C-alpha cells in the first residue's frame, strides 16, 4: 500500500490531501505509520518499528494496523497499486 505522493504531513499529526482539500489529524502512532507507508516500508518493517518504539504487542498492532490502513484507503489517501488490465 502506498500513500499518495502529494499528501502532506506535519509533525503534529496533521494530514492534508491537496487533491481533495480534505484534512485529517492522527495520533503519533498513526503519523509514524503514514510516514513509513510514504517511504514504501513493508507491513513487517512497520510492525517491527512500531512495536520497538511504542509499548504495544504484535497481535494488537496487527489488528489496529489493518483497521488503520483500511480507513486510509476508504478516505482515499492511498494510491491504487493494481495496474489496469485492458
């Protein structure tokens, strides 16, 4: 999963999508995840980093991570990785 290139992030957790004009706020863990997704880190790399940085177990992280990235997709902050088939 990739975050759109033009999505802007602030250190305070502000997320802005200039293509739609929509803005959102997220907590520090959400901000870290979005930054890592922008860097095209794998889910395994993200899990390892978040578990190390924050006091969260892997099972809780995985559930929350998949819920979070699904929400990012629903609000259209992600790019579609699938290529169109003709």
